[in-house]
C-alpha cells in the first residue's frame, strides 16, 4: 500500500542522513570488546555495618569513632588473661553504618550506583563478608516489611526498564555465556512451546497472590528508579542462582526429575571461560523474569534449596556461599522504532553478582562434628584463599611484582577472577557483630577488609554509542497514536490490534448446543444443531457484508490519504528544491565561516605566542629583580657583619693589648725582684765573708763568743720601696687579727687535698726546714681545673723582711664553688717562715747588756692571721 511506500522512503531517507553524518555503512557497528585502562583504576569499596547486640547486658568490643573510623578494644577478661597484650586498634573504611542504619540507607549508598552501572552496560560485584552470625544474610535478603539489598535492587531495575522490556524469548542465552536475538515469529513459537510445557512461571497479578514469606518487602514509598535508561533500547532480565558447597558448585534453580524410588543427588557444575575470557558456570539455569515479584519468587525457590544448619553460634547458619546473578540484555530498536535490530553484535550483556559469603568460624566455639566440621573447614579454606588472592594482588600492584594469583585454589575466587583481572566495580560489606565473644574473629576480618581497600580494579568503560537517531520509540508511538486517532475520526475501530475484539465477536455468536446423539431414533439433536449453524452462518454473512462495507470505506480513505500524500510529496519536492538552494548559500557561508575561523585561530595562536613571550619576559624580569633584591640584602648583611666583625676585632685587639701590657709589667717587676734578690744575697755573702776574715785577723781583743755585728744595709727606705714594688703577690690588708692558740705543727698537715701555688719567681733558699704539704697539687699558676679537685689552697709568697732577709709567707684558704659555676678562695690563715744568720747581731738586745744575748724569733709559733676579705676567684 501507499503507507508502506511512505514508510520505506522515510526509512531510506533516515539511513542516508545517518550515513552522511557518520560516514559508515547502513548497519551500525558495535564497538569491540572493552579493554581495561591501565591508568584508570578504582579501589575496592569496603563498607562496614554494625549489627545491634542481642541483649542489653552483653559486653561490646566495638565503638564507632566517626563515619569512616571504627575502634576495636579487647574485652576485660581477655586483657586480664593476656596481661594487657591487646590494645585498642582503629580501622578506617569508606563508610561505616551504625546499629540504627536502615536497609534503604544502605541500599542508597551501596547498591543503587551498581544498578545504574548495570543499566549502563557495566558489570558489578557486591558481596557480604564477616563472622558467622554477623547479619550477612539479613543485609542481603532482608525480612518481610524490611527488604534487603537484593529485593531492592530487583525492584529498582524493573521500575526503570518496566515499559521498555522486550517480549519473552526475544533474547535467548546461547549456553556459552552469550546472548542470541530472535525475530518475532521465532519468539512467538518459543513462547507457545514453553506455555504448553508449563515450564515458565507465571507472573503474579498482584502482591496478594505472591509468596507470603517475601510479600511486601518493599513499600511503595521506598520504590526508586534509574534515570539513565535509553528509551530506544529493549531490555530483558535473566537471573541465575548457584551455591558453592564444599568447593563444589550446585545449581539451585535446576529442576531435578522426581524419582520416588531412588532419589538422585544434585550434580555439581563446572566453570568455563568464554571467548572474552570471562568465567561462567556451564549448564547453569538462567530464567527470564519480567517483574520484581517473579524474580524474587525464583530467588526464593533457590533459597529454599540452599544448605543451612543449626550451630552453637547461629540457629540458621549458611553452610555454603551463594551467588545470585542478574543479567541485563539490551539491544537498540531499528530505524522505525518498531522492532529490535536483528544484529547479534548489537546485543550488550551486563551482569551484577550478589554474593552472600558463609561466615568464618572456629570449630572450638561451634563444637562442630562430622559433616558440620567438614563444611566449616571448606568455608574457612575458601575464605583464606580469597584473602591470599587479595594480598598477592595488592603486592603486585604496589610493588610492581608479577606473582601468580592463586585463583584456581577455590571456586569462589576462580568464579570472580574476571572482576579483579578485568573490569567492573567491586563492593564489599563487612558485617560486624560487636559482642565480646567474637573479638578475635572480628579483628581478623577487619584486618583483611582494611587490606582489601588497597586493591585496585580497572574502571569499567562507558557504554556503547549507537549511530541511529535518538527518539525512535517516541516517533513510532506518536505515529501509531495519530493513525488510530484518524481511523476513529473516520468511524473505524479505535484499536485494530485489540485482542479482545475477536473474543467479543466469537462470544456474540449463538452457542453450539450439545451434539451428542443418544440413540438412532434421536431426531432433535441434529435439527437443533443445523438450526444453530444456519443462524451462525447468517450472522457470519452479515458480518462479512459489514466488513466489506467498512473495507470499501477504508479503501476510499486510503485513496484520499494517497492523494493527500501525492500533494504533500509535490509540496515537499518544491520545498526540497528551495532547500537545496538554501543549502548552497549555507555551504558558501560555511566556507567563509571556516576561512574566518581559521584566520581567527591563526590570530589567536599568534596572540598566545606573544602572550607566552610576554609572560616569559615578565617572569625573567621578576626573577632578575628578585635576584637583585636578594643580592642587595646579602650585601647589606655582609656589610653589617663586617662592621660587627671590625668592632669585635677592635675590642679583642684592645683587650689583648691591655693584657700583654699588664703581663709585660708583671714580668719586668718579677725579673727586677729576682735580680735584686740575687744581688742582695751576693752582697750578704760577701759581708759575711768579710766579717769572718776581719775576725780571724784581729789580735784577741774580743771574746770568741761575740759575733761580729752584722753591717746594716744602707738606704733602708729605698730597699723598702723596692721590696714593695717587686712584690708579685698582693699582701693581705692588715685587719683585726683573731687570737689563735699557739701551735707548732703547720695547719697544712691535715687530710684535705691542697693546691700548692708556688710562683715561678720564688727563689730556692736551700734551707733544711722546708714546708711539705701531703696530697698537694703543685702549680705555678692556679687554674680552675686544679681548684675544682681540691678543698684547700696555699700561696708561697716571698719578700724582704725589715732585717734584709727573705721572708716566706704561706697564705692559706678554703676553696668553694660560686653561683656562676666558678671557683673562689677565702683566705683564712697566714704562716710566716724567716731565716736568720747565727753570727749576725740581734736587733733586740737590751741597753747595757754585755753578753749580747741573741733573741731568736720563732715565727712558726706566731698565731695565724685570718683574712676573710681577700678571695681568689677563678
């Protein structure tokens, strides 16, 4: 008909425009297999959920510090037994959910982004992990009125694609982890075949007819949908449910043949690798579902077959790992927007795996025996393999090593190998039971979960881009609505595709009477049947006449539409010629615009070069100015340092000059004193020698007991002045002397340690009586080091006495520490040692005495002189 011609031309025009825009062939090519980028990776997202305590009086060992930090502290009893070995430890995760977290909050944060990625042709993996009895199954499945992540994910998926789903068996699994596409006829035949076999579960018509165990899991207020759905695609959802029990894979949706005599155990499945190197369970049942209720009914069918058992720690403990896989197949509509594009390369399959791992447990606590003990061993072994794989992956990524990851050691890790080596989002929920009995197991799983966050997975690539124009479904629906409206205006049926119209037509015919003949003489059944058939034939003829009349009316309407279409084609041809002229003008203007754009880009390029050159010069100017300022500051600092150094050196020179002047003066005085002493000693010896010679030459006038009078030293005042001038040590200031008892023994004979200070200018008198001080350190110049080791101090000072003899004074004192950290000397006593010539006349003789009795003065018995006003401080 003309309408078909119009549709073909419209489709050809759309395809030509598409080819002009893309430069490709008619059938859009599908992009090649997604390859993971080596640079774009995301870490495994680890979340932590804390379940409430079973009783209020139970001891808690977990504290939530912040929204991302959790603290684990050892119970009191464990601390007492281990002598405080366990300390408080903190663990950081992406987000932590407390005991008051609802299921909807958990779903919004974790599972909802995975459903968005599933619709956007990206794979995802979500699994729960934790100690037995920590709430993993509740988090994944939920309870009536409080659905978990799995039912909420299914609800969001069907709410998003509900009106865009394809009919059953349009998409068909190929048993090799791929998906085939069938045309409408093959899909219809497949549906009729499956319905006759009654192997396809019927969708519940309402929630009241659903299984009461999962009814009303999600309220209408909590329902949500995704905004990333492509309306120009058709979708189909396939689900599968397997469990890994004792490291064997079993299909929970497989319908085993019923044998009342001899029941067969379920057969385990094997893992295979498809052409894209993805792992899948070979021979696993994949059920196509069309609603949330139907999908959850399939899940519950497999959940009832899952192996659980009653243990000491959990009344319904999962004895296997369960994997519920949701596959979403999608393909674009054709150019008309009426049917799915019959191209297998255009079919995209994404999947989301929801995994409920069995909890790790210690047999010493569960007291498992027999099969329970074997199950616990296999569970712990598979979890240990998972931990080993994560550690090797982390080491390879952090240190650049190439160690082999032991995926094949366990079915769990082997099944999810493509998620860690390939691409997709991986999320883990760590379920924690805060009771004190699970402290050690909780600490181990937290360490593993925190380490898992450091493993990175390749970021999934964006979904495919179709070259067909967008809005095909809407345009097709709009054209159908317009055609129905026009037919209704012409008096025809509003919807010719209504299947109830034929049913109403058949029901309007007279019902057939019973046609069973009782006996050979029955003459009523056949006439009655003939009469009814005649009536039905008459009605059929009337309907045929009405159909012909309406067909003629429709033909006239189509003729009118054809005439209108011809007129519109003429009008379109005229408009097309005008459009071609406009296109030429547009092309010329576009050429001019391109020329101007090239010129503008060239000018912008020159401006950029000039701007870069200006910026370079400005930067050089700033750097040179900064360097100049730096050098000026450095010069100022050097000048200031030089001035300070000059002042310091000037002070040092001045101090050194004063010091050397004093030292030279002291040395000159000491040398003068030494030379005068030597001269005086020589003079005295000469005088004594002269006196002896004179006495021996005299003629016996004098007595032998008389000693020659010692000649007086001339110019006593001058000698006194010289003595005072050449004294190298300061003489003590005369003060009120204390009275000490007479003693003959020197005060320096005690047990203290002394500093014996004997100046280098002192003379050796070669006398028999010499001061001997035990435990003494002899020095010529006192030092702080010597004073710090002793308690007493003595200074040997020599000077000329009034009679011209050398007088030695022992000036003694106590050594003590000062507040400034130095040493000080407080003088306490003075001992005087004098030397007299026995032949010299005494200067203390009485007037009129003839014997000239010599008065010898023993100055050792003179009371010591104490002085507290003189101190020697170092």
